[in-house]
C-alpha cells in the first residue's frame, strides 16, 4: 500500500521541481505570435506621405462595419498622400472591430496593417473610436510631416510602383 | 497631521478612509462566473495557471451572484438572456462592477440582427469595455487593471 501512495504522489513531487508557468502579466508580457492581429496602424511612405488614399475599400471589406473613411482631394500645395485623394477622416471603432484582417487584405496600398497591441480597454464607449491621428504611425527619420508641399506632376498616381516614392 | 507625530513611536499609520476602502475593494474583487460564448474560454484561461487572476485577489469565480462583486459579461447576450443578466446583476450586493468583455458584449460586434442585444450597456451599467474578438487573457487582465484604476479613484461622496 505504501508503494502505491508513493506512486500516486510521484506526479506531485515531480511538479514541485518544475518552474511555475504563470506569466506575470503587467510586468512581463508574453511576445505575440508573428501572425497575431492587434490594434491597427496606418503606415506612411519613407518620405512621410501617408499610404492611405481614402478609397474606402477597407470599410467595404469590414464584416463588422467598424471602419469609417471620408476622403478629400489632394493638391500639390497640401499633399497628404500620392494621387488624387487622401483620407480626411479615418475612424475605427475598436469595440466593433473583430481583428479579422480583411481590411489589411483589401488595402491596395498596404496602408493599414494590424499590429501587436492588444491592450484595448475603455471606460467609455466613445474612447473606443480611434481617429486618424491615433492610428497613423509617426514620421520616420528623413520624412516630412503631412501636409507636404510637393512639385506638380510628381505624385500623380495613387498607387505608385508600390515601393517607396521619393 | 498631529496624531501621526504623537503616535509615531507606537507604529501607527493614518490614511484616508477612501484610500483604505478602495484598496480593499480593489484587491478582493470576486468575479461572477458569467460566460456566455467564446469569450468565456479566454476568461477561463485568464483564471487558469498561465495568467492566474488570483494574483489580483480574484481568487475564484463565484457561481452565485450574491457572493460576487464583479460581473464579467463574456460573450454575446441574446434578447432571451438579457432579463436573466439584469436579474443576476440586481442580485449582486453593492458595490458591484461590470466588465463587458469582447465585441459582442460591448456593442453587438458582427451580429447585426434581432436576436442579439447591441451592447450590454442597454441592460446593465458597464464600467469597462474590453475590445477584442475574443480578447486575449492579457487583454482581459488589462481591462481589470483599468477597472482597478477606476475603483481607486472613487470618492467617498459617490458611495451610496
């Protein structure tokens, strides 16, 4: 009988030697997987122009109707993105978004990408609507903030050669 | 001011009642077991050993509303479930808080139909909304942290 008790306690003693598995979350953050879809980001080209051209394809692809885009015309004096139009309003309701990534797939300029941030909790529903200024990434080094003054005829196409226009 | 200097040698610390009570409330907030859909899986995971909500004094999920302080509405609430939800909320003793976990509970999410309540804040007052479909266990814990912040800031005149 005694050996049976020991055999039963073998797992218990084995577990006593193992390290605890708990992730001490607010201090230690477990890195997300490569394909994880978190909070959205609106990207820019290297020269600082926004990639988003305000075509609303992301809003059309969104199954939860979480995205609202309003577009306006670019001019050479005030240029936000290459091509004719840019998104003057870009709002994502984080409480509606289901982080499926369809917007990412629909975007012709790869402007919207889903990032790593998952810490989205709000005390008010209105805080959950993220505007363009919250979604846009900061300008990289060497780039200029939008709106930019550009020479005419340089950024005629909304979708340039998909690389960075300079 | 005066009392601490007089009693300093006796090991007495004074603090505001607000802070003491809010500290107590923050660190022993027992959630009610209220999983409705897929978010409940993540809620269970947050309770399990990998994320372990009992580090924050949420020792175990109470199955009874009378013993719980916090209701985590995890999942979509149907029209048929809404009266039950309200009734359970009414049975909880004061002070009580509600976390609306996930998109469906917060605003209906992808479900745009007659069967789903568009947001549980139509039925109960919600303190914290957690976004995600479903939120990761970390995101739920972040929501609980947000709630703790809110509870820490409560004033004595708001207690009813």
